């Protein structure tokens, strides 16, 4: 297979993400024209124009949707309104809420605006009232009533000294409010539908209003009369007056006077001359070459514009489309400068694009294609298809790519390697149903293959000069058409040598075809084994192997020679939507409906890593040509670019191991030099409880261990003491380590006040874990003491016949402070002896068991003892006697050690510590 030195991938990390930042609603540009503010559900996103990145995110704590917001004219104050009827004032650069207050409105706020002094804030509610707020002195100054229905538009007169406010509601009138008297001065009636925009002239004497009734009205604010009504033949969503002093001859402005730009349902910007009511310039629509290329207006046209903003500092126009795309045009020529995609909807496919994979092309739940530059997130929106684009594929060089859509067409696009601009170079129309899959030839861009829901597979030849085409668009014709399956064809793939074709279908089969020289398709074999439809087929780049993924949750590898299943990979909880080969064909990447991406090693059938960065189906999966990156696109509208971090993690692991070795050596040196405090601190920093235990044992074995341990532990920092307490809980579960654990606990509980111990994280839980094991250790030590007492008594009472010289020594061994042992010993001494041999008689087992019986019983038992002593005398020699005496001495030493351990454990026992009892209670 691949090179033996090839290193398997182990992990990917997210390098960058393209997330939705605008889902409809108000859009505002800062005065310095550096940032765009837009609503996305329960937060306001701040987009930096130069980088295309989200730099700030303003979010309400209550997770309520934001209904409106307003940025002050000095870019200092941001005020938001939510469905919770709260107004919040923000320091948006720090994303901090500085003040919040009740909106007083009984229903949510629909519109907001600041005056030119950034002092007054007007809020228009769905209850038909308008309230004005002094954001400096923090009180409500006006409550204006009289509007009919939702107040969807409020705007101050640009001259702050006039103290006038304009508003519009569902009655389609424009109300002029005098803020000095809090009265409605007049109602300007001209529109028969909702008023969508107001624009004032530089002198403040003329105003233009736009509406969805397909007209714009020019008003004389002195006389409050209509100067002219201009039919614009589209529902207008925004209007902007052009500055009279600037030169806009490139967009048809040749005469002096008022000229304005409109944006509406047709999706184009148009320039109008107010005095003549003529349209002097119309922005050109991108060519679509659609079969239904009519000019009829569609209500759900994705190109329709919803907002129009003028940026005076940079002389630009900003528009917002119905698909939540934000476009910036440069005046005076209205050339497209930047495009930002606010919401991608469901991402259906994504591929790397460009010579060095600097771009990605994305197919979403839309008829438009989007090409993102990864460095700036700037986007090109490609028009051509008339229905949802379903699949993409990129040529080997990365500058050509093909797309197919529900409009039954396929298209070939080319990206300019210098400018990065993309244009359509070829298209084909011959399928009778939606085209769901497409693929390029691998050796060179000589043909493409498409699979459709009409159950057919078509091979399309590409012109040889297709890369040199700049303006002409070639129409493709299918070289061959083959009915390949009984149901929808979900995927097609061409082998690396361009001689084989694989297709996967909803009929649960995959098929292998031969791309014969005469242009036809010859069926070579069928791959059967999946229990549900096949979503993807993919050839191995190095072996004669085909990979398929299915809705049955499995991925299979098939041999091309005998069409048998070689391996099956199971791990996804739902359909496996995509599969690709990586690491020179030795590993697989799969994505599924469960939102997961899995990395598999083929040789071991092992899932090496599961990557979780999406919340919905992962339809798009593609790796870069250098095999160091991959990109995923999901139905949750997120696009993630992943970087292979195998080498980075390996280097980090090696550095970590080297650091551990150095620290271990340093620890050994510190212990050898008896620098216990530094050694203990270093062991705790390694976060290795066993290493810390070794240090504690080293201190335990030193001279004056108790004082040294106490001195060392008390000099630790608070976080180190907290870690030490946590380790003690672990040590205390093992009888081998309980003495060290109890010694440390004695120091902590004796010298630290309960208030300080309670500040440690998890102190109560630690004590709850310590108490039961400590009780168990006490019981074990108690039983051991009882056993040692019994053993000591038995050794005291046993006398070996034939060793009279050691009788006194044996009697002197009876030093154990046990009353019962002393009692039996005294009784034994009071008995008369018949001869010298009887003085050496030993106690029998029966005498030990009945040591508390009456004197008469003892006399009877003495006969048995005398007989057993005689037997012992005949079988044991002097050496055995000396051995027994040695064993007796060793046993006494063991008993003294047990007694010492018991005394130590009892002293350190946390159960008897009053601080422990206080903490536990």
C-alpha cells in the first residue's frame, strides 16, 4: 500500500470557522465605517469590515431575542431592546452592560434611533406609542401617542435644533412630532403601503420617502407638501439621497439637482433624478443564462434588497439582500467592493479551491454559489443556477470546478489565479430531473460525469480551450447517457486513471463502469451489501479499492477484482453521508447525519478520532491537495476548516515526556540532598499522587520524621495543600499507604483552622471519603492488636522441657500489658511442682482454651499436660529449644512493632480529631 514510513493521522483541530452572524433585522454601520452591527437572534454581532471577522458579540443574559437596537452617532453607546421589554445600554467594545431599564412599552420595541447629539433615544413600540429617553440623565422625556399600530420607523431631523421626530406606522402616514410641545404637527399622506425609508437633503428642507407601494415621494418640509411623486415600479425598501457636490457622472448623474438611489424587490440599485422622475442608471444583474430569463418580479426572489445604507466617509453604499448577504459598493461607479454572507442556511457541499487551497466554494440551500477567501472571509456570490445547488467537484489543478442543481443543469466555473474572480465558462442541459452528483476527470480536465434523480449517468466532454475562455460560455453536450440504477443516483466518482466510473444509488447498490474509448459505458460489476441507500462512492488513490457510505450507518471497502466486501466500518449512529481517503489511501474520513466526523485507520478497522464541531448533518467533506487540511459543511449553517495537528501533538508529547524526565531527575536530586520542601512542591506540580507519596515516605523515614513532616507540609502554598488533601483521600483507600495519609491529615487538621480548610475545593467530599476508610483501618488495626495479644500469651505460656536455664528468661518475657495474660501466668506459678522436669512443662492447647476454668479442672488437665510435655521432651532437642526461644524473641519484637503502629495510627486518627468532626458536620 503506502510508504512504510507514512505517519498515520491522529487528530484534527478547527483552524477557522465561517458562522452565521446575521439572520434578519436591522443593520447599522458605525460612524467610522469600520464595523457593521447586525442582529442574530438573541445577540448583536459586530463585524469588522476589513477582516470579515466577528470581533464582538453582545448577548442578553435572559436569552431573549433582540427586536431592535441603535448605535449612537458618536459610536460610544449601543442600546438594545428584547422581547423581555428591557432596554440595555452597552459598552460594546468591552461587551459589558452598563445599564438596563424597563422599556415601559407594553409590547416589544420595533424601532429605535439616536439623534445627532447622541443624547436622545427614540423607541417605537408595537403598541403604537413612541418614547424618548435622555441616555445621559437616564429618564424618559416624552411619551408620544397617536400612531396606529406598530411604529416600524422613527427618525430624527438631521438638524438637532429643530427638535423634530418623524415616524411611520401601519396607517402608511408619516407623522411629524414637535418635541417642544410633544404634539404631532402634521401627518404626511402620500403612500398606500408601509413606508420603508426616509432621506433628508443636506439643507434639511427636502425629504424623500420610499414605500412598498412602488413609489417614492419628494416632500417640501417647509410647506409640508408633496413636491413630486415618482413611480419606481418595485417595492422599495430603502432610499438614499446622493450628495449634490460630488461627481456621479459614471452612474448617469449629469444635471444638478436632487438624485437618489433606491433598493428594492428587483435586487438592483437604481439612480433617479427627482426633478424629472427618470431613472438615469440601473445596476446590471449578473448573467444567469437561465431558461426562464424574464423580468417578472418574484416575491421570494433571493436577490431582493431589504436595506440600503450610505457610508459618507468612504463614499460607499451598503445593501442587504433577502438571503442575508451584506454587499458594499464603491461610488461613483457602484462597483462591488466586498460581500459578506450573514447566513448560509443548510450547507450541502463544500470544496477547496485555488492553486494553494486559498478559497472554498460552498453550495447552500440556495441557487447561488458562494466562494470564500479563507484569509478574509470575503465572499463572491455566483449567479447562474435557478434552483438549489446540490453538489460540487473541483479539478486536479484547483482552478476549474463543476456544479449541478435541481434546475437539471450542470455548470463549469473557472477562477482567475491572479484576481481570484470566478466566472461561468460552460453549462449543460439534458437531464430530465434534479442533478444530485457531479465529478471531474482526474488526469486532466477533459470530461465531467453527472448523476441525476432521473436514474441516469451522463458523461460530458469539455472543450480543450475551456480554460482560455473569458467571455464566451460553452454549451456542453452529453457524450453518453446510461440508465445506471433503478432509483436516484446519489454519487458518481472517476478512478485515478480515468478508466473506471463508480456510481452509488438510493437502490442500495453501487456499480462499477468502464469508460471505454468509444465514449460508452460498460457495466463491470455490482456491489451489493448495504441495507439502505448508498450516499457516496470514492476510489482509493493507490489501491484497487472502492469505498462506499450508506444510510445504514456503515462504510464499506470493496475489491474491484471480485466485487467483494473487504472491510466494514461501523461507528456512526445515523447515515454516513460522505467518505474520503486520506494519508495516501491508508485512512478514511467519514461524516454523518449525527454531526460527527470520524477518522479511521483501514488496517486496524479502528476509529482513531471522532471530531464534533457541528450540530446537524455534515453534508460537505473535502481534504486539501497537500492532505494537511480538511473542510466540513453542515446543515447547521457552519463551515469549519480543520488542520492536521498530528505532528504538533507528537512534538508536544515528546516535549512533555522530556520535561517529565528532567523533573523526575530533579526530584531524585532533591530527595538525595534532603531538600524535602522543594521535592514535595515539585512532586505536586507534576500532579502524580504516587510520586508525592514517595516523597512523603522519604520524609517519614528521615530522623525526627514527625517534626520534619509537619514543618514541610505547613510551608506549602494553599493550592499545594489542597492538592495534598486530595491525594490523601486516594492514599487512604489502600492499607499500605494509610499511615502516610493519616500523618499528613493529622498535620493539616491540627494546624489549619476549619475556616481555611472549608475554602479548599471539595473539602466536604474529601472528608466524606476519608471517614469510612479510616474506620475500616481502625477496625483492622484493632483486630491485629487482639491477634497479637493472643499470640503473645500463647508464647508466654508455652514452656519447653529440657531448658531450665531459660525459664527465668521466658518468665521475664511476660511484659505485655495484658491483664488476662498476667492472670494466667500467676495461676501457673502458684501450682506445686513434683520434680525439676515439671518446671519445664509447657501449656497445652486445651489449657489455653480453658484458662478461665476452676482450679479442680486445672488439676485434671495437669495430667494431660504432663503427658504431652513428656512427648515433647522425647522429640525435641536442645537446638529446637533454642530455635523456639529465638522465635519467641522475634514474635515479641513483631508485637512491639504492631503496638507501636497502633499507637501511631491512633494518634493520627482523624476520627478523634475535633476539627474533622467540625468539618464533617
